[in-house]
């Protein structure tokens, strides 16, 4: 009995002598980096040598949208459109690669819209200011009916500034080189002349809770058709994080110009991997 108590006393003393506050496997007296995160792999001195969290992330986003009185092209003005969208993103540190497309359906036509392949770089000049620049190619998967489709090229930039912990203001600009061939003397339409387009938007957002964010913005974009007024709308956007990997987004846009859709609603669901 005395022998058993002696052994237990020695074990207790040994346990009390070994203290590893940050649980990285290195005793505090030998740990040169005492506050290591559990996601870090450490060396014999207790300092990080690698992260267990991969810098590679992905997401897939699927959605449905309705556009009332949308203008798919110059020959289909004012048709209601339902579209199914699919988007995939790959994230690596400050870089993002995106692939997005959609399938539309109207009373008179259906098919693929153009497909966007883009790359973005995110930067943070100050604690409250975030920015993103990007370049992309718009692949001609939409058929105009004129057999004149070509790839378009796009550049974009955006900034967001945080005011306090919940409010932010933001703005963005993009420019697209439209390369579709002009078409002349089309029956009932006349000439179809394309132009490069510039677009900009500005707005403000508010984080109502850790899981819910919403924003209101105004946007204006040139039409791809020459001599057609700019497309103007006001938009409401919201995102809700269901969990760490699942999220929902909602958007509504009201057209302010005759060239814009009267109303547009979209609901999307996404998952991070």
C-alpha cells in the first residue's frame, strides 16, 4: 500500500512539473512562442513551422433569378426571363479565380448566357480599407443569332472602407472591351452596332449580426449597343451565413432607366470547401 501511494505521489509531482499552457506539446519553460494557435505545427522550441489550415479554399454557388422586362439583346426587348446560375471560386491567399455562367429561359428563346472567367487580387492598404482588382474574359457562349460572337475582355477595381465595426461604404468600376462583330441591315432591326462599356457602382452596407449583412447601392452601365441609354438601377443585397461552410444570398434590383430590367430578383445558395 505504501509502495502504491509512493508511485502515485511521484506521478502527481511529475504531472505538476510539466506545464504546457498553449497545448502545443512543448513545455512552457522551453516554449519560445507561448501563445501558438492550435492550428499551427511547432518545432522543438514551440514556434510555428507550418499551418494545419490550408491556404486553398473553394466554393460553389447555385442560384435562380427572375428579370421582369429584361433586355437580353436588341431583338428581345421587354421579355420576362428566368435564369439558373452556377459559379465556382478558387481562393489562394489574396488571389481568387472565378468561373460563372447561367442558363436563361424566355417565352421566345432559351440557352446559355455568356460565361465569365476572371482572376482577382485582394489587398488591404490600411486596417479599414480593402481593395480588389481583376481581369477577365467573357466567353461567347450566348448565341446572338447573327453568328457574330467573340470573346470580350474585362478589367475591374473596387474599394471598401469600414466605418466602425458594422458599417462600410464601397464603390467599384469596370470596363469591358466588346468584340462582337457589328451587323448591318438586319430585318426589322436595322444595324446592330456594338460599343465598349464602362460601369460603376457605389453604396453602403451594414452588418446586422455576425451572420447577416445587407447593402444598398446604385449602379450605372453603358449598354453594349451604341445609341442606347445607360442601364441604371438601385439594388438591395443580403448575405446570411447559415454555418461556417453554408451561406445564402438575396438580391433585388429596380430599373431606373428604360434600358434596364423593371425588376430583378435573385436567390443563391453557396458552400465553402
